[in-house]
C-alpha cells in the first residue's frame, strides 16, 4: 500500500513538472520575391530574355518541419503539411510552439509531400484535394504549382503551367531543405520566383502536369532558390 502511494506521488510530481514547462513560439514566414522586390501576382515582369510574364498562381507544400541542434533533431512539428499560397497572406506564417529550454541552430523542412503521406489517404485540411494540389492516388500531390502567362508561350492563351510533384521512383520530386539559423522569434524564408523562370525556354516547355524527369529537375532547381533571412 505504501509503495503504491509512493508511485502515485512520483507520477503526480512528474506530471506537474511536465505541465510546468514553458513553451515559446517561433514564427516561420514565407515570402515570394521577383527582382528582389515582393512578388505582385498578375503584374507584368520582363525576364532577361525579354520575355514578358505575369504570375497568377504560386503555391507549394511545406511538411515535416524539424529543428536541429548540431545535427541532432530536437523538435519535430506534428502538423503533416502546410499549403503556402502567395495569394493568401494568412497561409504565409507558420507558428511553431516548442519547449522554452530547447536549443537549436538549424531548421529543416520538406518542400512537398513524402510517400508516407501520399499513401496515407489523409485528404483533409491543407491536404484536401479541393485545394487544387492533388492529381490522383497514382500520382499523389502537387508539391509546387506556378501558373501564369508568357509572351513566348505557344499555348492558345499564352499560358504556362508548371505542376511539380511525384513520389514514386524514378520521379520522386520531394526536396529536403536545411538552413542554419540563430533566430528564435521569427525565421523568414525567401523564394526567388524570378530565378525559377529565368533559364526556362517557355516557348518549348510551357506545361508540366504530371510526374516526370523534368518535374524532378525543376524541383531541384526550385530548392536552391529558397533563402533564409
């Protein structure tokens, strides 16, 4: 009987300690830039090859956010995925709540949706197919979508559409990004959208709508255009 009381007492003390721990908040923000200025959707821009473009849609998935301390994972966010939509300001900030005593010097996330989530059939929240970021169960989620118009596009309405994704070999387009940071209250990621379009010959390839080798190649290029601020 006494032993049981001691066990109960220890459990109560442990629980009190856990609940007494304070948490802190870090804001993870995303911004799109074009020519080093905030991207303006539906505005005309001139690329180095003199092509005139406008961007109507720019969305992408961020998933499996983790904090690292000297290459060791110290925190993993429980939310499966976030849909970042440059047309929706409320989607551009992610609030991470973690123990106040936790120390970290790097942040990592997936650009896109991994195979585990793709086959789990969650299909809710930001992963709801009605968000317009899902092909079908065979192809899975679109990791990154950018759409707009280009003077050089051979399409009937001068459109370009790049829907990048794929989770099965050899067309697994998922990219994992890690950045060193000493920021504790706000971390901002910049996506240089203009550099994604620079170097693309829209007159030849103006549309990617399924997993492919080109989707993987452009996803790798895209991952290099994120900078931490």
